[in-house]
């Protein structure tokens, strides 16, 4: 099992970010404001960050931004555009509830 998959499966919501990424901050802020206890891994500060970046690049496909990479219930949801689209469509909160990240 690769490091990204292992970390993503340990909590209901996991976000891989970079400390200098404003969109990463926006996504984690949205999730936090919804009441989610987000596990955040800043790849530029992680000891195995480069290795995890390569793993995320393989999972996301070429050309896609690597961060933020949001996992809900151990499943890769995507990045900023996908999370915001789910939120605007009213689908994010039910997804978070199903993963056990929200109780209300």
C-alpha cells in the first residue's frame, strides 16, 4: 500500500496540500467551516512529501494540479474545482455524512 493510500484511509477526510497554495487553504477552510475535522498533510513539509507528490500525480493523471487533493472516506474526490462543484450542487455535505465526517 502506498503512503498516500495509507494516510487517506486513516481519517474520514484527508487533504494533501502545499503550505504556499491559496486554493489549498480555501478547500481546507470550506471543510473546516462545514464542521469537518480535516487531516491536512502539507507535502512541502512532509519528510516523504516528494514521494507522495509522485503518487498523487499517478492517481490524478497528467496535467492535473497535484494539490489540493481531497480524499473523503478513503476515496479520491479531486481538487478545488471538484470539491467546490460538489458543494454548490449540494452533494458535498451528504458525501461527508456518508463518510462519517459530519453527524448533523
